[in-house]
């Protein structure tokens, strides 16, 4: 089985970054805690500080990662 961190990076690269780029935003993968199932990311560009960033994070990015990777429990943004 593929490394979870590598899979997260691939999903972010193929599916999330292109969508965020449409709005002049980006995302950086920070870490994945295998014990808690928490993915840490950093929102960049226009996504950083955007009022809709929390919706994008929870209903977009978190939902996608949880659907694709069963060990992902949550996604949090770090500054």
C-alpha cells in the first residue's frame, strides 16, 4: 500500500490545487498524523484569510480526503 502522505500530496496536486488556482489560491501539505488521522495544510494566496476558507477546507478538501483515504479523520489549516 502506498504511503498515506504521498497519496495526500497526489490528491492535493491533481484535484485540489487546480480548483484553488481558479480563485488565485493554493494549498501546501504540512503533515499527516497517523495516530489521530489529522491532515495539516496551509492555505495560500487568496485562500489565506478568505471568509469561505473554512467551508472550502471542511466541505471540499476534508470531504475529498476522507472519501479517498479511510485513515483521514480531519483536515486543519495551520498558519
